[in-house]
C-alpha cells in the first residue's frame, strides 16, 4: 500500500476543510434563511417578516388572519406561534431555500421553524403555483404555521414519520382551503389524472370526515390514523 507523504496528507486535509466549509456555507441558509440578506424586515404580530420586496401594509392583516386560524384550532398555542416568515419573489433565494420543492406554494422546516413563501401578491392576498392553482396567501401561511403546531404538539421526530396525507390534509383543514376546488379534484379523479395537490385535497377530506365522526377529537385523529 502506498501511503501519502506528509505534504500530500496535509494538502488533503486542507482540501477536506475547504470542502466542508463550502458545504456549510451552502447549507446554513436552509437553517437560517435570514443569512441570505433579505433587504426588508418588519415585526408583524409575534413574527419577524423578511421580504425581498417592500413589505406591503396588507401583510399585517394576512399574518393576523393566519394566526387566528391556527389559534382557533385545538393544536394552536397561545401566544401565537412566532416563526419567522420569509417572503421571496420566486427567484434565486426561493430556489436556494426550496431545494427540491421549487414548485410548491411554500414550505416550513423543523430546525428554526422558518416559514418560506414562494412568489406571492400580498396586495391581493393571493399566490399562484407552477400548475396555475391559486390560493389565498393567508391560507398558505396558516397551512405552514400548522406544520409548526403539529411538531410542537407531537414532537419533531414523531411528526417526521406521520402520514403525509394526514399532516398535509390537517394543515389544509386548519387553513380552510386546498389548492384544488372540490370540482377540480373530482374532475381529476373522474379522468384518472393526478396532481400533487390532489393528495392534499384527499387528505383534507379524510381528516374532516374523521373529525366529524369522532366528535372533533384531534388527538384521537392523530393516534388512530391509518
């Protein structure tokens, strides 16, 4: 076996350190998106809002509306959850933070609990995804805050192993809407077509049916989900 000489070993260690530092630099905004230097910031309720564009006055009512939806739910916490909210314009910051979910409306992560929003129109309280589906921004923020509420209630580790249909359906239930209307979803089902949003709609319908059957017991819903 040929062993590297002292110089070769030292060079390799430096290369490994440089590569490690580069990977850390690339990954760190996933944990702390504010490292991407969002130019606009504001305190809105209990949340710190970061934005690529000047923060529209309507953002305050949008965030308040989302908080109200979550706090009205049995999993909601008081005072309101205080996740930081990041409003992107769908450009490089969003692509960096979204990783493999670039077509999504928004996302949240367990580490640091950031809520990251794709390109939206706060003035109209709307946003449209890559498939042309339109939703209220208020509902999308509420959906993502609900993910944080689920993790807070059941623990991050346990929530990672929960059914996607359950957690996404429940988040849409709290938000009060889905990306698909009932008519759109039924049309997809009738024509045997599929869209990522269909699983969210189906999950929401199952969640609401089971809550209606068990008297609205959310903990029983999560405990007995199959």
